[in-house]
C-alpha cells in the first residue's frame, strides 16, 4: 500500500503540467495570429516604456515578480 504522501491525486507528474502547457501555447498562438501586424509596434512601445520615465519602476516590478515566481 502506498504511503499517504504517495497516493494518486489525479494530478499530473513529471516535467510540468501538460494541459496547462497546451493551454498556454494555444493562447500564445491565438495572440500572435490576432496581433501579428501589431507586434512590432507593441515591442517598440515596451522598449520605449523601459527606456522612459517609468522604466525604473517597471524593471523593479519585473525583478520582484521574478523573485516570487514559483519554480
């Protein structure tokens, strides 16, 4: 009999959650298809924001998010 911590829970095991990964890929592909012509403009706007007056706070927020992300 499996120990209590080894019971099957219906969750996926291994190198990540395959269903979540597929949902993420599908949504990314849909975003690119929908916004293909706007992506260069979006990239420029993001670069301008990082290089502009709000850049410092954006970089701090990105660093804070990276520290708190679950791995």
